[in-house]
C-alpha cells in the first residue's frame, strides 16, 4: 500500500499538478493539507475521475 501526503498551500493553484502526480504515481491514499477551500468548493469530480473518493 502506498500512502502519500502533500501540503498543497492552495489546491486551486496546484490542482493540475496534483492530478498529474496522481496519474503518474497512483498512491492508494492521498492526504492533502492546506487546500484553502471550503467543502463545497472542493473539486470532488476531478478526484473521482481518477478513482479517488
């Protein structure tokens, strides 16, 4: 099992990088900190397309 953590310091700015990294590395679990987003603005669909909930 591969676990990963990333302090993104604003997910809006780094979303393309995070998604590219997920496609390449395919960790089983990704914990992201400092998204600076409220729950309603979290890009759930972008992660769901890659198989993450």
